[in-house]
């Protein structure tokens, strides 16, 4: 059975987040989606890392954008990992599951990030299995201007009942919603417009029980891959892939 859900940065509870081993774990557990984060190195190469600095994940300090790819690759992540490029990551995941690519765009922080990401998805033959999301909704507008075919979604830190006309204009198919902001009213508003509801993160058994009872059709994001996999298998009321 495939596990309908989004593996958040791979499997960060067991492996360093946003690394090839973490993504492989999501594949091995049969998840339908994996989520990853993309920024640009100083020399303009898309790399997979969440924070805007390397401080938390590496043995160095400073902003991602201030290091070249070669410098980033020399940093130690966990015991024996490195910061992967988007190209390396997509080659690993090609043909295996859906990939949710979150662009860590922030205003004009990363000029060209959108086009470079699209180029890599095409070059690695992973365009069809990918959906791009971002907290920066201007980034999503730029992506739609660059491609009429790429699947798009947005993610937020709030509940936004006024966002639906904008999502329709830019043909966005998924709305990421913080679990703490989920209500039945809001979920109904999203679903009735044909948009996928993406609550995040769903890690505790208590939250999983809420999903099964109130929001069984949603596409959850979790850090606790094995916990959700077991829960999912034991709750047939949850929507199947």
C-alpha cells in the first residue's frame, strides 16, 4: 500500500533533513509525496536546504547565498552527508514519487530561482511528477508566467479565506494550511473549490486522529513517517491514493 502523505524534507526524525538519505527513506516507506526546499548558491546553482543560513544544519555559519556550490559541498551535514543540489535530488527521485518543491524565495533574494528550477525539472525528466509551492506568492505568479503546465500550490502560515480568486487566476491546485489553523469551515471552503487541502505538520497521534475524523480527504505533511504510515494503514476511512 502506498502511504498518501507528504514526507516533510524527507524523514527528518531519523535522517538529516533535505538530504539524499532522508529522501530515500520516504521512497522506501512508499510515500506518495516528498517535500524539499530550494535556494540558490552564490554562483546561482539550486541547492536543497531549508534555512536561509547554514548554521543549524552544517559545521559552518553564514547565509546560503553567500557560499558557492563548491563551498557548500565541503560542509558536513550530520555524520557523512552533504547539501545536495536540486539536480542530484531530482535524479534520485525520478519516476519514484511526487515531489513537492518549495522555493525559498523571499522578495528579490534569489533572482532567477524560478526559471532555474523549471530548467532542472525539465532536464532531469521530473517535470510531470513535480509540484512547486512557495510562501512567496509573487514567486508563484512568476512561475505561472514562465510555464502554463507546471503544477503549482501555495503554502501559508495563516488561514486565508480571501485567497481563492487569486489561486484560480494562477491555476494553483494545493493550499498548505497550518494544522493549528484548520477548521471544518475552512476545509469545506477549500474542497468545494476543487483545491487540495494540505494541513501541516501532522505529527502527533492526537492530530492524526483529528485528520481521520474531520479531514480524511486532506493531503497531510508529516515528519513522523513511520507513525503516519502505521496510522494510515489502520484507518480505511482515509482517502487512498
